[in-house]
């Protein structure tokens, strides 16, 4: 069963965006969304995002990458070859009433369905990781996606009075038009959209005041 009745799909092909700007656009979409949305984006440069509660001191060996602290939780994620997505569930959508864990699992089940359609057969992790590794893809947690014993998809969330933001990374080779297959698993009715100029303008402000600042990057 689809998670959403309707879904806006943003295929954000502007791969020149900085890591800070990518995070800011996700936050701006959360601020303004009237219906659920998913945004897909890729990276044309080595980048690294780490969770809100992560320690900047742990990243010194990765200073050559474009670093950003996410608003969502989770561990360290390397970007460059992955397909990254963000899903916004506004507070007025029925799915928002579910627990964050339930939303997380349902999204990953939808992702699993899309991957199965392109010939992969992932499974959902069934237990929380017990290790202390800060690297997200070294540490599968409940409902992450596994393939041949390797974690290939994980995500992190932020819940606010406006809605829920889930940011995820898919780290496996994907076929063309995979994004549409994933969207089709999430909602029976979806429409392609372009990111409005007002969203980009708002994101520029958020990036300048938050994600691109030393104070945010090194706050822990």
C-alpha cells in the first residue's frame, strides 16, 4: 500500500550545489510543503555529511571533502557516487501521525520494492547495530536496506511542528529512471516539479546563516 496519496517529485539535477546548499534546500522544502515531497539529488564532488549530534573533531582526516552538519541525526555519510534523497511529510498529511520508526520502515519498504523492480533483492535489517562506529554505512540499524551482507541504504530524520524530514542515501548502482520507480512505490499519484525560485532564495539565506557557517559545522 502506498504511503502517500499524492507526492511532489523534485529531480534536482543541479549537481554544482554545495553540501550546505543541499541541506538548506531540504529545510526550505520542509518549511513550505503543503503535500508530501521527495527530492533527488547527486554530487559531482567529494562531500561528507554528518548527523546533528556528530563531533566535528572526528572529521579532520576528511578536510579535503565538502563537509556539512545535517539537521537530521545519524552518522557519517560519504557523498559523490550515491543517489541522495529527502522526503518531506507535512504535519497535515495522515502519514505524519505515524511514529518516526514506522515512517522510516515504510519508506525503506517502498525503496526495497523499487530496487527489486530493477533486479536487486535487498532485505531490511532486523536488529539495531551494536558497534560504536560513527560511519553510517558501517552500522546498519533497524529497517536499513542490506544487499549481500552490505548496507546499501540508510536515512535520518528530523521532526518539527511543520512536519518530518527524512534524508537518505542509496549507495548502489541504479538504472535510469530509478527515481520514478521509487516515487511510484511511495504514492499512487505523483507529479514532477521544479524547485521554485523562492525556495532557492530561502535556501540561500538558510545556508548563509546556518549550514555554511563555522559555528554550525563545529558546534560539537
